[in-house]
């Protein structure tokens, strides 16, 4: 079966045409309003991503902890949880909150196979729990990025600094001051660079342990 993920626009624009082409349509949302709009458009499933996730966000968005169970209670569609997902523990929490699966962005960005520069990966591993910032600049999209000097100058409205700058220089040449680095708050929980297969294996095999540990604390 073929799947397509859509986001950042009206899901009604392409859903019928994608269905006609035999596609399963999964739409990314960051609010209950967006989830209901996607459901009305006929999408097959949702990616529910809270404001702690990396990249483009709404400055008014709720966290995954709030948004995920809210959408699960109000919209009758399968849900993939995103934003703060990186391991078995976060995956277990997502299941309890109403998801059928998880999507890992920042965790996969900081994987061995990821094609971004080692400087970017290492910056993710080195980030602490205040290591990202939500840039809400008038006239620009709101973005969650690593708290670099470039991001600080953008936040301070430095007229000499562009929001995106030279993106490819950051991603592929490792110049961490060339642009903003889209990264989720979950970076603070990523301690090492692992192969993708190992990330998936550990998440799958350890999720029962995480759930059993929660039961033992009831």
C-alpha cells in the first residue's frame, strides 16, 4: 500500500485526488481545529505533533502531552504521535495517550545514517533541556530550532541576519551559524548517535518494559 503525508495547508486540496490515485493519506496537524478539518477532508490518519517538536510550529500550539489525548478523544482516526518521540519510554506514553504509532524526527536526524553534517548531529546530542528556542518573528514562519548564536540574533531581530540564511551550509557543510537548525526539545534526551535499525529495535523491544515499569508504580 502506498502512503503520502501532507501538512501545512488545506488537506481538502489534494486528499480526493490522492485517494483516486490509490494513496493512503496521513495529514500532520498541530491543533484540534486542524485535526477536525483533516477528518472532514477525509484523510485516513493523523500525525499529531505538539509544539515541542522541531521545525515549523504555531506559537500558540499545545504540547504533545495535551494535544494527543485531546485529538484522540475528539477525532475518530488512527493517530501517529510526533514531537518528543525518541525511544520506548516516549512511545509507550504515546500509546497510553491514544496513539497507534510514533514518528521520530530529531531522533532520526541524529542517527548514523542521517546525511546531515556531524556538527549538526553532535549539536543535537550536546543540547540540554533549554537547548532549543521557538522563533516567533513577524512576517516569518514560527520555528523550533537549536539555540545557536544565529538563532539568538534572529530572535533579537538583528537586521543583518536572515531567518533561514544558508540552509545547505548548515545541514551539509556543518556551519552551525549559517542558518537555523530545526530541532525538537527531545534533543535533550538523545545521548548518542545510533544506527536507525538499533533505534527501531530498542523502541520495539523495550516498550513492554516501559509499560510494565509504569504498571509497577500504580
